[in-house]
C-alpha cells in the first residue's frame, strides 16, 4: 500500500467516523445554519487531512477534530466581522410573515419547537467563551478534559465557565420554565 493510500485509509478509519459529532458542533456554533455548518465541517476535515501527519494515533481524534473545527469557526467569524454583510432584496421579499400558519398543524408544530427553540436561543445568546463549553460538554457530551484540550484552557477554567454559563441559562430560562410548569 502506498503512503498516500495508507494515510487515506487511516484518516477514513480514525477521523471520518466523527462527522456527525462535528456537524452537531458546527450547527451549535453557527446558530443552526445547516449550509454554513456543512461548509465549516468540510473546511475542518480538509484542514485535518492536510495535517494528518501531525496527528498522533492513539490520542483523542474526536477532540483533535473539534479543536480544528472550533478554530476554523473562530477564524471565519473574525474574517466576517471585518466585512460588511450584504442582503439581497429578493431574499428578504420572498419570506412569508405567515409561514407558521401555513403548517397543517401550526399549534402542534409550535409546541414541538418551543422548548428546543427557547433553550437553543438562550445558548446561542451566551458569549462565545461560555457558549462553546456548554455546547461541547452539555450538548456533545464531552468530558471536562476533552473540552479543555479543544479550547486550549485549563480544566478548572472549563468548570468555571460551565458554572457561570449554566447560571446565566438558569436565570434566562427561569420564567420560561415557570410558564411551562417545570418549576413553581
């Protein structure tokens, strides 16, 4: 087997099995934008493949890939901050104000999405330094150590940020939880 084939086979076996987890993280980072998430995962996988020779087999490939994805997201975010955003008139004009009413069961659809939308919106509103640990730990199920490695910060800092982020979420979602009858 040639060196390129061996590298490709190793990469497929070790890295590509984590595509779903990467896409889930990308969705959370991009605020649910599927197209941007797909692009982000594609860019991260390409960078990972190019750097595959630097990866040490036997270490945590998932955490390594998520680090690459996170850094790609941050770099993309920073470059977008420097550019003004353009909006096409046709894009805005085609949006229906009554899209929710067009559903067959609008009330059912509304209540199915309500909890997820409220919680996800609250997570999306967190500052990045708090949002990323919450996404990695609470939504992706990574350990504190894995979050620490991905973010490049000490485990104690991960715990502190998670504590503070959860307190913010608790405060933000308290009235919602009361309305829904989860707390009194």
